[in-house]
C-alpha cells in the first residue's frame, strides 16, 4: 500500500538526457562522447535545435556501420539488432556490476545517466538481469520509473518494426 501511495505521489519524471559532444582530435579523428572534449572550445553539445550536428552524427554512425558490415559476414538486419542487444546487454550488466562493487567499497560510482544511456542503446535486458541477479538499482523508485520507460520505448519500437 505504501509503495502504491509513493508511486501515486510521484510527479512526471524528467526525461533522461545525456549530452553528446563532438570532439575533433588533433590528428583529425572525430570522437563522440558524453564527457566533453579536452579543450573547452571544442566541447559543444549536440542539440536537436542544430540539425546539421545531428546529421553529422548520423553520417558518422552510418560510415562506421559500413566499415563493420563486411566483418559481420552478411548478417540480416534482425540478426544485427539481436547482436547489438546482446553486446549492449553485456556492457550494461558489467556497468551495473561495477557500480554495485564500487558502491559497496565506497568508491566513485557510475552516474545513473550513463547506466540509462547503456539501457537506451539496447542494454536494458542486461540491466534487468543485473537488477534481478545482483540486486542493484532495484529499489530506487525514480531509477525504476526511467528504466521501465526505456524498456517500454524499446518494446514499442520492436513491436512497430515487427508489425510493419
């Protein structure tokens, strides 16, 4: 009963947001990161109001996929999606495990926004397994609300993809 009352008293949760920075290294390599660039001048977040920056990010991702596809031996799109979910689930599970270990030791923790980013990139099954197996982040209501919103988005997109 208390849990229902606590859930009912929650206001609308703030959307999960992680800024992505486009950093050009001195050797010309472009790197996208959530931590910002080494120099303050180069550290500019990509925002939705700048469609050119988003287009550049998508073009960079597409060129990366083109370079990796020959190595994947002609996998179908469905197989590629499953492979992405498996890989990101492993990454997310390890991030949860590491965060739990650091929490017990009193060391610097992994930011929740980074855990949510891993979940959003397809690692939510690994996050769910970590919540159940190592009992980490399973009681914090605000975290669970964001986690299940990410799961709902993924399941909705997968359902839309399968039905169309």
